[in-house]
C-alpha cells in the first residue's frame, strides 16, 4: 500500500499556495500561483474568482509533480481563504461580479450606519465602530449601489463558501466566517436579525448559505468536475475551510487559551482563544464563539495593511535593486539591518487601507513623518517595518487592557522570511517570538483540518502534536525596546491628534 498524503491550500491575497503533506506534517511538495488585485479607486480592492480557481489548478499540478504523488494517494484536502471577501452568485456558483476582497473599505458609510444602530450585537466589535471590511457592510453597499446585481443574486457569500461549492457542489457557511464577520452568535440564537433589520438588510439572511459547519468538519468528497479539473480523485475528502489567519492558528499550534498567534502576510492578525465570554470597549474584536474550535471563543485584533505596505514600497520604488543578491528584498534587508532603531527619526503610520483595530476606521490613511534629504531606500524600508510593528504593539496594548496577557507570540506567514522584521517585532513589543519549522502556517493549518475531516487524528490537539514543530525562538533586545518605546508613544498620539484631519482630507477624494 502506497503512502498517503493530505493537501492544504492557502488562497491568500496575492497568490494561491498548495502544500502536499505527509500525515506527520512534513511538506513534500509546494507551489504558488499569483493573481491580480484591482484597485479602481482608493480604498477599493477586487479580484476575479476564476483567477483563484485557475490558479489553484496550476498550483495543485505543480505541487503534486514536485511531491511525485498520484491522485489516489491524496486522502483529504483542506483550505483557507481570505476573510470578508464578499461575493454575489447565482445558485450554480456563477459570480455576478468580481469579489470585493477583505481589504476593500468602500463601505465605510455603511459601517457607520451599522454602528449607529446601537444594537446589542455590536458587542463583537467592542460596542464601537464597525469595520468596513465585514460582511454586512459590503452586502449593504452592494444593495445600495448595485441593486440589480444584489437582487439577481441567489447567494450572498464569501470566498470560503464559493470555494466549498466549487469543490463539493454544496453551499455551506463556515462557522469561522459567520461567527467572526457576519454577527452570528451560536450562544444566543444565531444571526442577530435586529441588527440587519435596523439597516434594511434583513433580506440578505435568506441569501446566505443555510448549512453551517465548524472548521475541519467533513463536507463530503470532490465532485467529478472538481476532481478532473484539479487532477485529484473523486474519493478525496473535503474539510470545511475558513479564514486564512484563523486556520493558521492550527499551523502555529495555538489551539488553547494562553497562547497568542501573529499571522502575517498582506495583513497582520493577532488571535487568541478563551473560555471566558466577556465583552468590553477595549478596541479588540470578540470573543467569537466557535470561530476556531467549538467550545472556545476567539479574540482578535489586526492590521489591514502590513506586508502589503512592504510589497508596495519594494514594487513601486525599488526596481533598481532587482539585480542584487537575493533580489530587492535581500538588499533592502541587508542595508536596513545596518540602520539604528528609529530609522534616524522616521515614523510610519501603517494605515494605507485604514485601521482595523483598535480604531476601526476605514477613512484614515498611511503617513511617513520625519523625512529628510539624508534618508535612503533602506531607511524607509526599515521605518515601514517599524511602523507595522508599532501597529501590532498597539493591538497588543488593547489585548492587555482587556485582560489577555501577551508575553510570547507564535508567528507565521511572510514576516518569518525576514530575521530583521521578526527582531523588530520582538524589540518593539518586548515579547518572545516563536517561529514554526514550517513557515506556511496557513497551508499547514489547512492540512491539519484535512486530517480531522478524514479521521486521521481524533482531535486538533493530537493533530498538532504530530504535525507542528518549532525552529526559532527570538528574544527581545532591551536596549532597542527602550528606543522603540519612545517612538511608540508618539505613534499612539497620532490618531487622536490627526485622525479627524485625515478623515477630512480623505473625504476630498471620496467616491
């Protein structure tokens, strides 16, 4: 009998990444395919769903070729995708328009309207501002501005649900998405209808998928069409997927209270589990019942822009470095490491696409302060990484204020490719950073879900024990932390000082 494998694929903002894993979590094949994000106006961000699907096919073939495995060797498949990526579809899965992906914040007005209701469901966002990223805000914008498409839609869903349909032919809703982004409260009656009704959106509840599953539930098997398209067997089991960062917690081993996950990529997400359901005005989101594991609530904070700012700077302003050893990133990291903490007076506000937490404000924008004629590309590169780390520490500060300790973090994703970036995070926040052996924590997390759906391991704890290992432990530098502490205090003052000025200025070019 040949060895068996599982697949975990991570459909992120910039690419779809497919990993082929042994049952003990060791990767034997990996491939990625990039696709385009369309930014028609400031704050807008859309993608073409078929780009995801075609990219998945390409990555799947390349990963399987690398692994040297056949379709009959794949027992199960798990997946994660971007969260708050909202779609309008026909019942047969045909999209009626491109997807408003998570970083699209055009629905700031709709978010403000939801917040103004004062509905009790707003406990999930600290009884404060509502994020323009979330499902009800985007759905309301589509209803107000594209009524023909909205009315024609049989299904209003997220990327997660569309991918499930493409794989299995079933419309299901992931508990992870609906609990954390759709105001579904499994502890108190499900969807909070009063909130939807207050803004004239109650009809969308009839368009949501009716079948609900927790992460890792067995949905069924691949359809004949999906199996043929992806080069897999119709006997391949499909696990219920969900948001990339949440599933990354499995790949980081953060599956019980007391640990904090930092999932990095185009955005940063900070996550922890709790068995205490208390809600406050701390600026963080949750606890969301069942968003990661049944029986636990998930608390969350995050940054809308992080790695995407680093990519933006490299792609737009550092083309001259592409021929250097290790490419532009390699050169920028080497030169930035020579610069002292603080980047010689530069302070970056990481709000290129607004702020998710703790301010939940889609109308503010990024800022670089302290520029002088002596600053170089490397100074700006380091300052951007420091600005992202200040934003992360701002979320940690909110966690601590809400009663959640943050002394050690478990980091996965793109930031782990830069020792400098990880050290900056450790120094700014004065925390220990633990890094898994497999930096693709989301793809590995999806593979862990595949083992649960196939019954390979009895529960998440057993799966993590067999499949997750750690390779690095980064200690903070006390001297650097003292320097960063002063810059961070200035960062903390910026929102109260300049927030209204930013909103007024952003409104000039509003669409």
